[in-house]
């Protein structure tokens, strides 16, 4: 599946996008988040840990709001990680 990071999530992960192989079957959004935290345990200098950013982020699944961490994701899914934005 494709993960796209924005703003503080991009900074904490150290990348704009990444591909996550879910293997056979599917995972919940919560399980995907756990895998991402394991992939990025140490943030770049001066950035918060990805786990902290994910905890306060909103998510879009294939362009639609995904507020439920139990939502099932598949290898063909696109998950956008949107941390809170200031201003507006």
C-alpha cells in the first residue's frame, strides 16, 4: 500500500511517501500505524517521534476520511497522514 505523509508527519518519517507491503490479507489502520512506527523509530533531529505525530493526525483512505483505527486496509490502499495544520 502507498503511504503519503504531509507536513509534520513527513518531517517525522523523513520521507514524503513509502510503500508498505501488507503481505497476504489485510491489516487495520491501527496495525499499519504500528508497523510505520517500527519502521521509523528514530525521528530526524529536531522532529517529534512518528508515534506522537500519528496519535494526533487525521487519515484519508483512498481520498475519504478514515477516523476509525479498525478500518481494514489492503495492498491497493492509499493512506494519507495529515497532522494538524496551523493557520487557516
